[in-house]
């Protein structure tokens, strides 16, 4: 194989797709902008503020297929979008009582810290520094991901180690840049980074041949590949160079609101496990299993414990479906497999604590 420095910057010819391992990441290097300090504990009460306002304000990505992207009619679609709608249903029994605010890798944390958004559901990786010094609490992991590489199939690259001498597109304000540097150092792979802030410009640079490879979370690579005119010309390499647990986050000192976000996630997971779907949820209230009855508001006062209607679980599932349905709706069509995001009963990591 030729070293990447010898490749032409012109578009390369198509080749058969060799298959891909699909998993994913998004995070924050030291130089990324962030709030100066965390808010004091107890300084916020998002639950009451949102209920009083009558609308949930949700920070999402500027446009990543499968996670958050407006369609041709301007309607937001994606896994993270449906999480926001599910939380709006839990709070108001109305999936439309949510306003979506597109945020970039650079301004997402400021938007949450300042109160511009109530919740950030934007392909964001759970890290220690974000959970402490930046003043956030991650409510759950709604997608287990990992960072990878995408190249044009005609390069013949079979793994990340074939990227010796390559130019690699990477976006600042995420952990991907730091992960790339650490991986290259550990594997003694020399590369030239092409650092571009705007996602659309990163994708264009890769597609035009300005970069030999593009690195980000593998779910993001799958999303990008799905939007290319000839998706079979692009290969996601099998390397997974990091752990990137993605999920919604709230401000610290906001435990009541965090509980609603967290248990809405667990509801979606448990609903799939118990076979409760968008279509059959109304009938499942008669299921004899005590936990199903508690989830759907027929037994116990779990909703009241969260400050919600006891039928909140039934309302959420009827509005958006269970986790598996969300995955099939948004991620399966762009080639992402369940993998670690399968239920624990199927060998995956998605697991909900008991509803009791």
C-alpha cells in the first residue's frame, strides 16, 4: 500500500464496501471553550422553571442524521430529538411542548450553563471533567459509542495503522482531537491534522479530498456516510480508539429535573425489555406483571415520586415508543447496529434499574 502522502487530493474511484464496525464519540479537549466555574449546588430549579414556562428547551446538534437533524419540512428528527420529546411528554403529556436549539461543539456547554437550554441532548460524551469541574450531571447513557476513522474505499486502507502520513480531518471542541493525538502517539502513526470547527465544512473537506480520512464518533461517521451521494465509496475502518458514552446532561444541583430525564431513559429501556411498544402500550396496562403495571401507572405512585402524573410512563411510550423502536426508526436506516446498545438480555449494555 502507498503511504497516504502519495495519494492524490482528487476524488478517488469507487470500490466495494468492506463492511464496518459501527459504535461512536463526541467530547472536549483542554483548549475547548467552557464556563469559568460550576454553579453552586441548589442554584437551579429547572423542573419548576420548565413547568412554569410550559415548554422544554432542548439543546441539540446542528445536524447529524440519526441523532438530530431537521427534515425537508423543518421538523427535527433523531434519537436525541425523540429523547427531548419523551421528556416533554413526561412533563406535559405533549410531545410538541419542546423547542430545539441547535448548538455547536464550541457553544453547547455555555448554552446549558447559562440557562439558554434546559437540557443538552447532543452526542456528548460523559467524562469526569464534565461531570465535575464543568458543573454538569449526566442523566444516562443513551448511546455507547467509540471514535473511529472513515476513508474512501479506493484507498485500500484496512485499519487505522494504514493511515501513516495521512491528512485527517478532525473537529475541535470535542475529545476526538485529543483521542487522535494520543492514539497516533501510542501506535507511532504520523499524520497531519486538518482542524475545522463547523461540521458541514469538515464533511466537505473530507468529501472533496482535502483530507485522506475523517475521524469522529463512529455513529457520526455512519451519519456522514449515509448522506454522501455514493455511500458505498466510503469505509468505516474497524478501529475503535476510545470509549464514548453519549447521553443527555443537565446542570448540577438540579436533582429533581435530572431524575425525570434519567428515569425517562430507563423507561424507554425497560419498555423494550417488557415488550411494551408504541402500538400496544394502552393494552399493556392490563399486563399482570407488577412492574409493568407500576411503569404504566396502574400500581404504586411512581409518577408522583417524580413530580409527574402516575400515567407518565404510558404517555411517553404511546408518544415515542420504546428504546428499540427509537433505534430502528433513526439509527438502523443509516447502518448502525445495536452492538453494545442492545439490551442486557441480548448481550448489550443497556439496562434499567427496577421500577419499584
